[in-house]
C-alpha cells in the first residue's frame, strides 16, 4: 500500500526559504513521475512542480525560478526547495505521483504559512 508523508512546512516571513520533504513507501518515487501540489484555503489543489522518471522537471509559472524539485531514489524521498517565498505561497503542500487524481490516496500534507 502506498504511503506518503510530507514534512518541512512551517511559518516563514516573506522572502524566506523552506525545504519540504516527501517520504514514500517502496520505490514509488524512483519509478514514477512525481509532483508537489498545493491547496490554499477555499481553492482547488494545484500542481506546483513535477519531476519525471528521467528527471525532467516542470514548474508552474507562479513558482518558476523560486522552487526546485528533486529526489533521492536511494532514500525514497522527494524534496521541494522553496526560496523567495511569497504570501500567496501559503497553502497545504502535498506530494504524489504525477498521475494522481483526487480519488487516489493522499497524505496529510504539510502546512506552509508565509507572513507578509
């Protein structure tokens, strides 16, 4: 059974940085395209950054040049380095496969709060 655990969120001032981690069961991170998603209060969950099985990366325009996605297959862990954080980055951040749907398993997420 898939298990995903996000961590690393917190409260940070605008302009600050955080590094999120996603620990996964099995080899899900190494064999799948993976992504970070975020959901702000009252809004839909949106894809923020993705990394394919061949390490091609994609970023939403809103985070391009500020966020960096990476993974360590040996540790079954994925990361999201977030720099120059803005108030609008405030959300709960989730990790999952690139093909995940709302009906699939999702972890608890990790809260990121950026104070203006």
